[in-house]
């Protein structure tokens, strides 16, 4: 029997309106985009600040209560930061007030898979995968959960890196590092694939068709050959590093090429 795919509820703050056919609320898709991004951008309202703050951060989706849960399950977002950073202090303040489940934040992650070149400037676009999450952030105080989150985030950088480094963190490292747990209230993703979508009038202009090149330039991130650090004494690059690099580069190229496929006849 096929497994039911969980989705976030469509809320006023998370519903995609423009080109809604490109939207999805599936947890698997949204969490996959977030976990596949080296950086997420975290937005929050700082007290007495005239504008919202936006911070690039390292984060990973996971579940301390259910460590074996995959990206299709209900997960929290864990964010790594310095103990006295503004975001950590504001989150502690929101908790201590007792009037909210945590600091309201929004988190964005995006990947570009192709540059879409059309007949006219107005029809140019990107192939992309983007996700936005909304939730409440609290500082993790349980030592076991904090270690779980630190391992989750470290292995999110390079698979197997936690065991490939000096662990566990010492007391000073644990004290200087804070982890935020974001309980997710809602989220959505928006994805574009395919080639250029030009207007019929331009497609009927033979002179334009003969003069202007159209198509897609696939875009994908590539991890280069490892470069040893100045005090490295290990002659051979660890297997977990080379395996991660190979898998990352293969997957990135495949995703960009998969994004060339047209999902339908939707006009740009």
C-alpha cells in the first residue's frame, strides 16, 4: 500500500498565489530543499529595530524524538549559532516572556538549476527550487538534544564528518555554542522546470526565431578537489570526504539536467 504523503496546511502566510501550479506543500519536497542548501536565510523581527533582520545560517531538518525519521516526516529545523548572538538572545527573551511558543521566524532556502534564455528579455527566467518555512524558535537546553543537533548539522555539511572529527565537543565548545530548535507551523515550496516559454506573437516572428538563440544553461554547484590545510598530517583524504564529494557532484548535475524536462504547457 502506498504511503500517504504528508503536507503542510495552506495558511494565509504560506499559500503560493502566483503560478500556484508550481507550488507544493509536501514535507518531503520542502525538507529536501532545506537540507540540500548549504545556507538558509533566517528572518525575524528584532525588538525596537526599524526593519526585519535576515541572517545566513547553517541548519538541518531532524527529529530528536524520532532520530530515524526521514525528510517526508514531521521534523524540526535545527540552527547552529554562537551562544551570545542576537538571535539566540532574542529567542531566550521570547521564551522567558511566557506569552508565545518561541520567537516567530521565517526561513528561506533556494537552489538555481538553470538559466532560461528566451526570445525576449521579459520571458527570461530561472529553473529553481525554493522553500520557505514558518515556525517558532527556542534555544535547546537539553544536553542530549544539543549533541544530537550538533551531530545532525555537522553531518549535514559532509556526511560522516562528525565521526571523522575530534568528538565529542569539550565543555568550552558546548558552552560557547547554542542551537535553536524551530517548531514548524507551515511551509511551502515553489519549483520551476523546463525551457523558455515565449508568447505566441514572438514564436510566429520568423526573423526573431532566426536571430535569437533560446534554451537553458544548466546550473549546478560542484565541489572541487580537496585541498589540505596548513597543519594537516593525514596523507590520504578520508573515504567519507571523497564519497561525499562524488555523490554531491553527481546528484547536483543530475538535478540540473532533470530540471530541463517540461512539466506541462504552462505559459511563463
